C-alpha cells in the first residue's frame, strides 16, 4: 500500500506561475456558461471562480466555513458494530485499535501550499467540501510502521481534475481535457456528493454583486444633491464666471446656473435613496446564501421572526448531521476497508467503524430517566446499545462492579398521626407548586398587552423603522398602562397563594 506519489509532487511552483483570477470576468451570462461547463465535466474554471467567491464575498466567507466548522468540530470515535457476535468481540477490538491508531495519527497537507500541515480535522473539512463542490479529491500517502498503518492525506484542488468521461481524471496544472485516468484508486480519497450547493450560491453571488455595483455607481452619481443657482449677472460676464465657480465648489457635476435673482437652490433627488432601490435585492441574496449554506438563518438576520428561529436551528442541525453521515460513510467505504484489509487480510470485513458524532437532539436527561424506569421494571438493557446511543465506547475490561448495598432493615410502621401529618404536608406542597405555576402564567397573561406592544420595536430594522416603532409605543403608553393595570389574573393567583400559606401556618409549618 505504498504507491508512487509523484503525481502530486512539485505542483505548487507551476500552479503559482500559471494561476489567474477568473472572477472579474464572470457576468450573469458568463456564470451560466461556467455552470454548463461544470456539468459537462470541465471543472477548472468553475472551481477557481467558486474558490474566489468564497474567499472574497463577505457573506460566503462566513456561512460556508461556518457549516464546514460545524461538521468538522464534531467529536469522532471508532465503534464496534452492534451485530458483531460474542465470539468475534476480541477480533472486533483489534479492528477498533487499528482504526483508532490510523485516524489518531493521520496527517494532512495541501498539494498547492506545502506550508500548510494539519491533522484529521482538516481531512474532514476537505471531505465535507464536496457538499459544496460535488467532489473532493485527496491523495493518500500511506505510512506503514511497526505500530500500525497510518497516512498523510494530501488535498488536491478540484481545478486539477476533469470529469468529461463521468469519472474524475487528473488534468494537472495545465487543465488537460480529457485528463489522465486514475489507475490507482486505492491511493485516493474521493468524496462525491449528490449536493452541489455552490451552484445556487454562485447565482446568489451574481444577483447580489450586480445591484451592489449599481448601488455604488448610483451613490457616486447622486450622493451629492444637485445645486441650482440664480443670479442677476449676464452670461459671459466676470460676475457670471465667479458665480459658476462658486456653484462648482458645491458640486462639480450636478450644477445649474440661471439668471433672475442671486440665490442657491438645493435640488432634492427623490431617487437618491439607493437602499430602497437596490437594498432589498442585496439583502434577499444575503439571506438566501446563509439559508442555502447553513440550512438556517443567522440569528442577527432573524429578528423579525423570533418564533421561527428554533425551527430554523433544527434545520441547521439536520444539515450538520447529514454532513457527519457523509464524512463517516466516505471514510467507512474508502479508508476503514483498506486499513482492515492491510492489517488483517484481503477480504476481511471490518468489525469496527469510524463515526463522526452528529449533534445530539434527544433529551439526554429524559432518556436516562426512561432507562432507569424500564430497568426498575426488570427490563435488561444492552450495554453496547446504551454506549452507542450516547456515543460512548464500552470497554468490558474497565467495568467496575459496584459494591453490594447493605441490607435495608425492615421499616417501622408509622403511627396514624404521623401518617396524617405527612399526607397533609404532601398535599400542601402540591398545592404550593400548582399555585406557583398558576401565578407565573397569570403574570404573563397580565403583561400580554405590553409584550404585544413591544413586538414591532423588536422586529424593527434600521433607524427609521426603530424611530417609528418608538413613536407608536409612546403614543399608546397611557392606554397600554391602563390595560395592564386592569388585568387582575396575577392578583387572583396571589390571593390563592396567601390562602395556601395561611393553611400551612395552621398546619404548624414555618
């Protein structure tokens, strides 16, 4: 498993000399050609354009790495499969140890930037990148040792490949089409996804960039209002020339000079609010970018709909979990099998597997309470099942048998008086808990008019919207105060609580 790795050697110098930035020439029509070319298998120019978009756009440079961070920052482990029979447990543990050694000592480097080195987290980042580019290719430089097999994973930019035959081929720095067929697939980690998010993101990028450029031109042209000056001087006279020079000191391009009266008029350009003309398009494209990349909106962009934030967050967790499954599946098929075959023989089925742990959405406390309850009813839980469900590794050699509990002496029957006192105390406690919850709900109900009045202020975006919301709130302040005061649900709930405390005092409790 030690291949000739010269195919990815000495690329950096030639890449730096021949690389060009294709992004400035990408227009709406040009992007359509790039996407069509990508689908036909000519990957280089499109991949380079996508690289630059992510690097330079203020929205893509945040949301794309954010999703990749969410996936790559998840913990990983090597687990033994549930279906492994007892007689193969020892063999499964050896498989587990071999895979843990491989992944724990995995190295990373970039074929086009040999200054950069990392570990398995960067390998995961490059693998999940296929969710955006459809493909990700990394060269495996195997490194056998007495302790076991490990490797250096060398990332190769997608622009180095060609897909015109329906199979990734090595196109090199020159971008040869068709490229050189990959004849040693066992030495490559190729991730292929059914998603290609950069197609939609690049369309949003163009639709955002065009109005943004127009907005800049608009501001440059109309940012300074036009000036109309009137003078009694005659055109061509010295007084006229001095007056025109004075006008130009206000605005070089948008000046008008006429006779009749010495005065300046500032001409208000009703279309000078570029935000109204272009801002909504730019903002819509930003939101679309974030939603496509993350599966949810950024918190700072969701103020107007706080009720939907948790649902969107759940969507983001689903995308992160999908990314974890994608990485795990790619490693299981292309790395786990090769390591086990090398260490234990060709054709040996892996009894352990790499798993990138997805976000845990279940209520862990509730799960534990349910386990305790069913155990108390005599249900025996599988230790391996519990360990995998909570993403833990079970090592039988480290299991410590808890000491036996001392025998509990027989309980002494309580006197009727003590029993009655305990029942009374329990009843009062339940009543207290119930009335506390009732008081909290009643207080929220009394404050409902205030909460509803504050919603427009919370949803306001921009100075004008905030100012209008504050004015509306101030105008209705007296009516709002009267409505809150008129509510008496919390007062009634408080009276019940006082009555409860009175009963408690009669019962002799402090």
